[in-house]
C-alpha cells in the first residue's frame, strides 16, 4: 500500500456546548480541517460516532454531515466501534487512501452527549446488553472491576490511580480545546464522589460534546500542496470478547496487546521508539493498563509509573496524554479517536505550545471501545 | 424492553442453560453457534452450577435511570464452580461487606422492569453463600 | 398414602421493627408489641416479589423431595400480591425450575387463604390419581396501608409443598373447608392497599371460620386436641392464633413451634403454610399436626397431617425456617422500608 499522510486538522472545543447541535459541531471541525489542509475538495468522508441515535435521535450521520458540510454527492459513511469510533473512522480513511481508491479523505468523529439522553444507559450499549448491562452494570462499573482486579493482583494503589488524573489535568490545563483547564490534586481525586468503587468522579472522563476532523491524503497530494505532512506508519485494529467476564485475564486488555503488536510490526518500531502516546484513559485505570499493554511498562507496574511521573511531559520517558487525555480534554465518544490523532499531528509538527514534547518525531494513538472489546492503534511519524 | 427479546433469554436467565462444545468441552454461556475455543459448531445443553466465587466486583453508585432507585448495589464477576464466569448483581448485602474471593450462590430475582406498566424481568443474582 | 413429599419455606433477609413503624406514626409501641405480640416483620428486598419467593421456597421443596421437576403435573401459587394483575405467576416459576411445559398452572387469590387453597387442590389432584405430583404454594409480599394497623404485620415470605404418593413425609389424613360471605377485609381492583372492618375481622370472621373448620375437622377425624403434637392457625397477629388455639383446647406448647408471627409478621397467603414448614423442620415420625388457615372474605381450610418416617431424611436437605427467621437479618429504618415497599411517589 502507498504512503498516507495527515495534512490538516480541526476540532471544536470539547465541553458542554449548549448552543450548538451535532451538525454544527461536526461541520465546524470539518471546515477547520479542510481549511487547515488547504484542499479545495474531498473525495469522501467518514463520520465516527458511537450512539447518535440514542443521544440525539439521529442516525445516518454520513449523509447528514455530507449534506450540511456541502459536499454531496461524495461518498459519506458513518463508522461505529463504540468509543473507538473515531479511531476506526481515521483507519477507514487511511485504508481508502492507502488502497489508491481516493486521494483526499476526511476522517471525522463527533458526539453530542448533553442533549438530555440517559448517558449511562447509552454508553452501556457498548457492553453485552443481555449479559452485562441487564444486571445494571455501568461503564464506570466495568472499569472499576478491572481496577479492583488490578489492585488485588498487582498491588496497584488508590494514589496511583489518582496520579493519572492529576497528570492529565495538568496537561489539559495547557490545552485550549480541553473541557477542563484546571489542575486537580491527588487529594481532590481521592475525595471526589464515589461512582463505582473504587473509581471516583475524578477517575472518570466527563460527558462531553465535541467534534474532530483530519484530512488524510496521499503523499503525492501532500507534495503538491507543499504542506508539512505527518506520515501514518501503522494502522492496526483488534477485537476481543464483548463481555469483560469472558476474558482470559481481567487485568489485561488483549485487544490492546494484539493491536499494539501489529502496529509495532507494521511501523518497524518498538515501544522505546515512541516519543509520546495518546491512550484511551476513559478511566484512570484504563491509562494504567494501556501503558502496560502497549509495552511501555511491565505488566503490573503501570500504576507505579504514573505515580513516579514517568508518563509526564517533563520526564520524557514516555509522555502519555499530553492533550490532557479523555480525562481532562473531554470524551465526546465518537470524536475522541480523531482528537487523539490531532494531538499527534500538532506535537509532531512542533505546534503543541505549552504541552510540546521537545523533538517529538514519532507518536502513537490508542483508541478503545467498550471495556476493551475494540482497540484501534495508529503510529504517526514526522517526515 | 421488547418482550420477544426478554423471552428469548429465559433459558439462560432462569435456568443457567449453557452449551458445552462436543469437540473440546468448552462451556459457553450464553450458548453460541461457534465454540470460541476450538471453533467447532456442535454443542450439548448443560446447566451451570449455581455456586461460585467473586472474582472482582464494584458497587454501582451512579446507575442508568432504570436502576437509579436501587443504588448503591454490588455487581461482580462470579466464577461458577464449573469455571464459567458471569456478571451478576450481588444482592442482600451491605456493599462494604463485599470482598474478592467470597463464596456466592445464584438466586432467582427480579432484575429489572420495563417501566411502570411493562413486563417484569427476572433472572439470576448472587447472594453470599 | 397421599401427602407432602417435599416442602420448603423462604423469608427475605430484610426486617423492620414494630417500634420503628410505631415511632413513625406517633403510636405507642407497647400496644403493638405487648398488645398484638408483633415485634418485627420481614420485608421483601427491592428485587423480591411473590414469584421470586415462590421460586426460592419451591426450590427447597424440590431439594427435599428429590423428584424430577418434569413429573409435577400442576403448579398453583396462592397470593394476594401476584406481581401481575393479569398474567399468571406460575408460568415464571415453572420455567425457572424446569417444570413443564406439560403442566397445569393457575394463580389463586383468597386473601390469606390462597396458599392453603393451592395446597388443597394440589393434594386433591394427586389423591384422585390424575397426576403423580402437584405443587401448591402460598407466598406474599403483603401490603398494609401506611399508618394502618396492618402495617405492623404485613410481611413477606412463603412456603411450597409438593404433594405426592411416594416417599410421603407428611400424610394428609383429613381436610375440611368452611366458607361464607363475610366482608371483613378486601381490596378493590386498582386500589393500592387493602381495607378492613376493624374489630369485625375478629369474632365474625377469623374466629368463626377457623372454629367452624377446626371443629368439623376434629369431628371428622375423631381426634381430640391433645392427640396432636403441633397445631398452627393463620397468624394475622400474635394474639389471634393463641386465642383461637385456646378456645379450641390446644395448649401453648402445641402452638409454640408454628407460631412464627411475632418475629416474621403476617405473610398473608404464606402465613399458616410457613408455620407448617417450621413444624415439619422439627417434627418426628408419627407426630400429628393440625392446621387451619383463614382467608378474609371469608373461609378456612383445615388439614390433619401425620408425619412419616421419611421426614428425618429430608429435613436437612434445605434451609430451615428458624434459621431464616433468626439469622442474617438486615434491619431497615422507616425511610428505607418506605423506599423498598415503593411507598414514595417517584417520577416515572
């Protein structure tokens, strides 16, 4: 397959966007990406969204967004892979360009979560409806069970979970698009309201509105436009059992392990080659397991790594979630995977401002659906 | 909830009916058409043990609207004595008393209801043995 | 020989003390505890109802009987708190326990007598030779209006009895029913709580019908109160069953074991059947048991049982009533109780 690059990016601010509809925010992000890339057309587009039907009563988002973006009659497809919908949308755009079928494709993601739907119930549709959700389990509950198992097996502590939130808020405070631009202390995290033991409110990513879009193109197009393209050197995806209880090991997300192995192989890189990583920290425990399952730290030591600051921007060992992550930047589900790519695009272009990882050349994005039943990983490299 | 959807799951929810792979012996709950272990497609019906152990658990304090009047409630992954794991609410216990490794028994309880006028939905829950 | 081949009882873990209810309404707790001999009552969990209680009790009955559930030809659940106004409780139970689908199922309602009614019909089917086994259950999550005298007693629980003719643990020797139209207690369709006639529920209702059935049963059986090891009567409160026993000539000792109401409350359709289960837990071969139920409206079903040698084989196969009554209790305050019993108005 031929080389594929990202040549433009745009996103809305993440947060409670009361004045804007799902169409407004998607079109805003898409126009910013198109303008940033400087393209006069796109050949096709993908819209990642998890549950627009439940959140705002609107499906068929491909056509809806193509219409409101004013790009009909191009092919427009909605992609759904629960919370990994954004990553999957980007992967579809990547594959379409890599295959030679198209030259310029928009990969977008969107979620409008604050319009009054029962968010807990909508998100729970990413788990096994009949054998998990039927029993009243919630997403915080599923990750809480992972956290409990991780604490029991590896001695991961409450303080270590809190360290993830503290670090991500510190990073998010420097991100103008983040929902929460305020720092928190470990004590605040550990005293926040219990949501699903042992996870508390500040262990959880928020309910957010937001959209993100990037323009994916062939190297030939990028050269003509004389842009600073960022090359996609790996795109991988893996699945696992839908129910957490069916997993081989509750503390390891096999889909992450498998997708990572494939990505490293495709890119011909190893964990130590990665300069920064955006991981799917829907809950603090998810960042800890992700940093282990991606191979940055040994299994069981992700909590210690977080606590010792090895994942901070300053430490440079492996800066994790420089954007603030889902925790602080916000988690408009379908937009998240694309927003992760945008963070890499900015970092690898040296345009991440106060959060810049000096000299960053290779970045990874890990986007996850459900309790880990889907995982999409991308590795990007500055040219 | 649609009544047909509920009705379809009754053998599993009421009686813990599972499918044992005729080829490798792996037990699937709920039954599947393809064995996740050896990919064979022939099964015999078996009933799961109703006794097991808590592998991990949480206490749900913020629930979906349907369950919001019952919070806080325990939910755990229970490994039944035949090795099969299920997710189940843990009833009749103060959440602070829950621990990994506790022995439990599955009992028949009302799990949810379809609003004020819809059908009542039953199934298994765990209680401390 | 036809009679009970397996039995089981079930009580929820939750309790509320009579004094907690009295405090809520500014009543004198002593009038309830000393006067009516009611100290605490069972409360169903938020996920429990007549069907789940019936399933739990019937599961124990099956464990004791050790029979193939498919051999049960009829299932009757007597209750005045069937969760559905229209849709039988028994269909859910048979699918939970692997009974049927070749089975006759019905829900019975006759105030607090519905359980003994289910037992009576189940017994009759087996006696007639129509089927090998039949299951009769009395269970309730009883309702009493907030602040009403019934609130101190209306509780939750039930008992299940499998009737058969092989390996009988308690043979049914005689039965007798006594019924008349007596409006002592009722609930109109669509009403949340029952109404009652106050002191009219006593002599013209409870006492008249229990005495009527009991005296006829003693005559029929040619037995005297002193022939019985145990007696159990419907228990709307602590006082009435003691009083009716005394009027009939039974002693406190004969009543003691089945008199579970002070710490359990009135489980309505499950009341005397639960008492019977408690007696069977401790009975010895050849013991005679005298039981008369009462259901408002009004009627009584009386039974004379003779315990067989088989009883000692089955008693330990399932949880006993006394253990469920005395251990593992979770006490609720009035607010929790009101929430559990859905007495608080909520948004849909």
